[in-house]
């Protein structure tokens, strides 16, 4: 499995930074990535605890460090979130993300001591923003939609939130190299990344994700290849050519992308003929990836599911019982597919241009599950029909999906 590691995983990623620095966005990205790989990961957001137990709508003066009552209440909520985090780890959690400001060294020392006593490794992930445009966009796109500002005039809300930031800035102490913990410092969401004492299998693995994150908005288009001759016969696997309908879909796909893409997209496909042929009309060089090849059906390659049920009833039943973990004899499982797709995910996160991925049903199910933050168990059942383009557009904390069933012109 992709999650196997040389030692048991008990990792706490502690977010650090002023408000509106993208801490929650980063924490959710990490959690989605880890869950997709099979880790038991969860985010504990101190702001959510405040809104749940104290109600929403707190104004800037609540966050003033001179407001003793507000400081006490916020400390209680942060402690409650940390207590739940440690409870999660005791019950088998593998990675917990403590999403709070943690802006003072004394607070970070307390968190580190509590987590270390519970047998957890701590890595501080500090997000710094020096780009005014990123900060402004984050305030307006994410914070104004917070329950704290429901029904408030947007400009009044912006002014209040800036005051909140100023209050936190008065006591903010950036993570320093002499602090006895590992840390990652992200400046402007990956423009500069500073690593300190990063050790161990999983922290090192997460670095590859963090250094590739950015906030540039671009669509990701996922589509299966056009109909193949095997599709016509309901056969799985193989390396068949496109059918006439499949070629017509390829032409329609090219027309759609030319109309919609504001700049030439990055195009990826598998190494199989049916995806390469589907990409050909795009007139953009497509990069073939073996990682995007269809799930290896092993001894079942080229058969129909009816033939598998008749010739190998035990295999057919095993697949129906646990589709995620079932591995075709001499072939692959969905978990195997997810493991080999990890480099594709990292490279996709890095891209700043539109991305078109032309691949196969199992592969696209796995990719879709990552972007849409679905449980791994649901991946084998995602609907990915032929001749449908799935468009994923970045939103504040995830992606918005649009599906385009492209009409195929008659011959």
C-alpha cells in the first residue's frame, strides 16, 4: 500500500501564522492528500470550536490581546481542540493537523510538550504572506464567507477582519530555528519554502506536496478516452484503437478545449493507443505517463465481466465484495493505482496552466476522489462515463465540479 512506512505513524502538524495566511487551506490540502493515500488523518480547527461552543459573530475586539475575557475564551477553545486531537491519536489516528494561529513561542512550546508526552512527532507548518494581492484575495474569498460575518456589509467585514489581524500581529513570534521542533516555513504559499530539521519518512514525503502548492486558479479537465473497439464489445483492458464514435469524441473534445482554455493547456495521457488518439486533435503535445495507464487486469485482460463470472466465479465474487482492495490475479487493485498516481497528483498541484488528463475509468476515479476529497472506499464507484468531460474549478477550500456531455456529431 502507498501508506506503508518504516515506522508507526503518529504525526501532528501544527499550523502557525496570522489570520488569512492560508493555514486552513494548507491543512485541508494535506489532510485530503493523506486520506487519499490511506492515512487516518483529521483536521482540528480552533476557529470551528469557537464558533461551535461560543457562537459565531465575534468582532475584532474579541481577539485583542488586552481583552482578558476574550483571551481566556480563545485559550479554552484551543485547548479543547488540542484535547480532541490527542484523543484522536490515542484511538488510532496517524496524522492530526492542529489548525490554529499558534503565534507565540510559549503556546507552541505547550503544544509540542503535550504532543510529545503522548508519543507524537510534531512538525510546525508556518504560513507567511508577503504578497498583498494574495492576502487581499484570501480575506475577500474565504473570510467574508465565514459565519462570523454573515449578513455584514463586505467592506465593514474587511475592516473588522484587518483589525483582527492587527491584534494577532501584536503578539506574533515567528517560528525560530532555535525552537526544539521540526518546521516548514511557507512564504506566499510556496514561493519560498524553508525547511528545518525535517526527518522521517512521512514529513519528508509531505515536503514534496508543500513545495508545489500555489493559489493560481486553473481548471483541471478529466476525461476518458473516446470509445474504443473494446468498449463496443464490453471488454476490459487491452490496447485497442478508437471506434469511429471515439474519433468523433476526440474531435469534439478538441473543439471544447480550444473554446474554453484561456491559454494552451498542459495535456497528459496514458501510454495506450486509445488515449493518445483522443489527444491527437488537441494540437497540443501530450505527455504520455505510464502512471495513467488503465488498471492492470492481469489474467482477466481482454475479457468481458460476463466471461470472468463464468470462468472465474471466485475472482468475480471477490471483486464485488471489496472493489478497492481486490487485486486481479497477476494484475492490480485500486489501491495499487492510487499508489502509482501520487507523482501525477504532485505534478498537477504544481501546474499553473489548465490541465487536461485523458485516461481510463479506474485511473480517473482515483484522481477524482483526490480532488473531490472522497473516502477511498468510494473511489471504485465514481461515475465516469464515456464522452463526458469533468471540469474541476478551484474554490476556496476544494473544487467545484461541472460535467460536460459532449455531443458527438453523426457521420
